[in-house]
C-alpha cells in the first residue's frame, strides 16, 4: 500500500505541474461555469425585454377596418398596403414582423354567428412575437364571444358545465429537482471525464513518449502498484474537476439575483452534508471507472496526439447517457440503475428532488463500483503486455 501511495503522490505532483490540466480541472469549472450562468441569464433577460418592448410592424390583409382599432396600440404599427406574398417576403427579410390575413368570408361569418378564419404569418425565431400577437387576437375573440352571448341571452357560466381545480401535491423541491436535476449531472459528469482525460494521456502515453516508462518499470514497485497509483491519481483529478464544477454551479446559482425562494432553498440543499456524501459515493467509483477505461485505451497510443484521437470518440459514450437523463419519461428504475453514467445522472436528479429510493441508490453505487473494478482490471491486463507499455 505504501508503494501505491508513493506512486500516487509522484503522479499527482507531476500532474499538478501541467498547466493544461489545472485549467481544465480547476479554472474552467470554478470560474467559467458561474460566468456562463450569469452571462446566459443576463442575455436571456435582455433579449426577452428587448422583444417585449419592441414595436411590431404588422401587415393586415382583408376586411380589417372593424378590427384595426382593436389591434393597433403604442406597441404595434399596422400596415395595410401589402399583398400576401409580398408580406411573406418582407417577413423573411425581417422588414416586417408578421402578417395577419382575414379570409374573404371572415366578416360575413362573424356577423352570422359563424366562425371566421384568421391566418397569422410570422417567424418562430422572433421571440415573444407569436405570444404578443396571439394575446391581442384572443382579446378580440373574447370580445366577439361576449357580444354573441348577450345577443343570445346566454350567460358565460352556461358554456362551462363544471370547473376543474388542479392540485399539484409535488413539493417545490420535487418540481425543481425533476426539472433542473437532470441538467446538473450532465455538467459535472462531462467535466469529470475531461478532468480524467488529460492526466490519463500524460501519465500513460506521456510517459511512453518521453521514454520515462522504462525507468519507472525498473523501480521496486510492481506493475500493478504502478498502474493503481496512476489510476488513483487520474481519478483524483477527475473527481476534483467534478467537485469544482458543482461548487462553481452552486455558487453561481446561489448568488444569482431574482431567484425564486423555492429554487434558492433547493440550491442550499445541494451543499448539505447528506447530499455531498451521497453524491461522492457515486462520483468516486465513476472517476475510477473513467480513469481505468482511459488508461486501457491510451496505453495503445504512442504519442499524445494519437491518444487524443483515441479518446475523442469516447466523449459521445459519456455525453449520450448523460443527455438521456434529461429526457422526460426516463427515470431511475431497477433496470436503469445498472446503466453506467445514466444511473448516476438519474440518481442525482432523484436526490435533488428528495425522492430517491435507497434500495435503487445502493444498486447504483454498487454497480458503479463494479464497473470501476472492471475498468481497472481491463487496464491492468493491457498494462501487463510488454508491447503495450513499451514504445
């Protein structure tokens, strides 16, 4: 054990001298993620406000006089000189925001208590436009409906045979956990993988490329001890990257202005002792799993560049299961608890929501430990081959 610890300390020291690893594992997660959160929130708020305050240019086509006054206000400028095709072209060129077309029989149908038809042409890429225009049209529709009810001497209640009151018994924490809990694991799993990647290349392929692997193998340490020391060092850096990602994200969310109290309470729960212990019980074997798999793969490479090309496709094997956890309907079950990466993402979502099944959580942890041991064994089998270790 002392020999493994000595190798581990040596590899950690070598790794921390690499600026690229420090930037990937510490700086990016701790600094970039909070900045991205603030930047994205600020940008979204700015865009939404800009779109809400923007004065819309809308072309009206058809018998519009009866409705022109109801549509036009300080936020909407109406134009009546466009033909339909010209209006579509203008929308495509962004010189017009929308076209409202009243069909020829619209007025007659409305006057005869029938349904008229309105066509709304717009670009869905224009944020808020459809919502703003639809609200105006709905206002006109409700006004016509009320007039019809008065003519027919019908009260609005007559059209509503019964009311349905929907009572959501899910707690705010549960709602937020299910909504945001799927995205958080995607981030820290990805950074855990990236945190393991560069040390794995440097400590395995780098040693071969620099010619220091042969020197290391002549030491009293066995190959098994050397490999375990390297895997633990790689896993430590990956675990640190995941930790810094969580700290950066929680810190960014906690100090973000105008957060709802329920959301802020959920963020505070994410720094509780219980959450941290449960999360690290999964992250530790996950980082060892990544370290073992990467060591087994990059040991085949003869150069840093070749090792990068080998590990790049593996990104997709990590990203796809993590993304799957954000898909509605995919939940933690006794079956998904055995799927690596997906299981930790789903379990984290349940932990944040406060709905984790302890039995399933134990299965997730044990399966991750099993995958970690399997990856370490696979790496050892590769490391035991002379042709793999030596250039």
